[in-house]
C-alpha cells in the first residue's frame, strides 16, 4: 500500500544510524537498502531513495560484500542517478567512495566525471558539509590503511579530529576508523617504541572488544586482530599467533573476505619477522589470493612485489 511505502522510504536513515547495523549481521541488513530504495521511488521520495542507493554501495564496500569492480559499477550508476535528480550530497559522497575503489582496484574510471579528494574538500568547505568531510576522510583513511601507510593514517586522523572534533560522535564508520587506527597505532608502537602509540592502540583494542560483545558476527574478527597486534607488541608471541588465527577463522566464517586477507597478511608478516619464514610466506600468498578475490589489484600487486 502507499502508506507502507511511505513508511519504508523513511527507514533508510534509521537503518544507517540505528543499532541494527551494529547488532545484526551486516550482510543480512544490506539487502534491505534496494527494497527501501524501491519503496521511496514509488512514493516520489527521491531524496531518501538516493540515500538508500548510496548506502547500499557504501556498505557493500566497507564490509567487503562484493568485489570492488561490482561496487564500482554500482557507484557509477549511483553517481549518474544522483546527477539526474540533483542530489548533490549523495553525488559527492559517492564520488569519494569511487575514488578509493578505483585506486585499490587499479581500474581507471572512464564512465563518469569524478572530482578528486581535493576538489571534494573544496566543495565541503563551501557548503559546510560535515557528512562530506567525514566521507572524504574515511575514504582517504581506507586508501592509506589498505596500502599499509600507517603514518599517513595517523596524520589524517589527527588533522581531521583537530578540524572536526564533532566527528567523534557515534557513526557506524567509527568501527572501521577504530580498526584502521588501532592497527596503525600498534604497528607504530612496535616500530618507534613510543609509549603514546601503545596507549592509543590499547584504547582501540578496548573499544573493539566492547563492540564484539554486542555482535560477535560483525566485530569478532576485528577485535581478535587488534588483540593479536597488541600481544605481538607486548612480546607474547604464543597469544599473538592464537589471536591471528582466531581472526582469520572468524573473518572467513562471517564472510569478511577483505578482512580475512588483512589478517592473513598481518599474520604472515608476524611469522616472517619471527623467523617462521615458510608459514609467513604461505600466509602472504593466501592474503594475495583473497585480495585478488576482493578485486584490490593495486593492493595485491604491492604485496606480490614484497613476496
């Protein structure tokens, strides 16, 4: 009925910000976005329809539900539709996501004109758009994280927090920010021996552990991985190995292929650095295959060179 579609069209924002994305398996929530998009379009609610379309693309990227080529195709479709209906907030947010997808996949986008991160930042400044600043920041952080540029991850985070202190508010993407920062902090702690990085890394471990208690499906693999990195930093190699393996197992069972690749990569590095070269090389080759399956050819090429 028309009333049903009106109500459904208003569910998207609630779905994005509510507990459902945190507590329920995120793969089960994802299919709701196209349904809500259709309901919104049926009642002429173009704004919410476009939010639903963009959310579907964005969530697909963050949880690794589809390969990057498929995500990029959906992002291109979203950009075309957002331009058609003059939905600029969705348009620019989608461009930020397409930038990082194109970079990681190593594929040049030729279907639509996409503004660079710097151009998008200028738009965010002119429009004073907090949500666009946030999406640009998270997209850039993802790009730096997946390429293991941990100093850049931390610098991006510090600069963003200085300029936008309100971004510390609860957002679903804070989960990934915590994962990225946590891995970066703990790696910098190992490399520099500076206590401040360990303190920040421990905070990330604590927060992710709290999230794991809310949803084992969504957060167990991330929590175990951060704990593995902390145990490695503290020199407890036996516990570190156990937690790396637990993270790999959880990511595999819960269908986070990109995070399974990440856990294999970090476990492989751990093994090699601790003179278990054969097992380390094996894990890096597994990670390489998983990254290729995700479609992150730029990342897999970088890892291949390291091998």
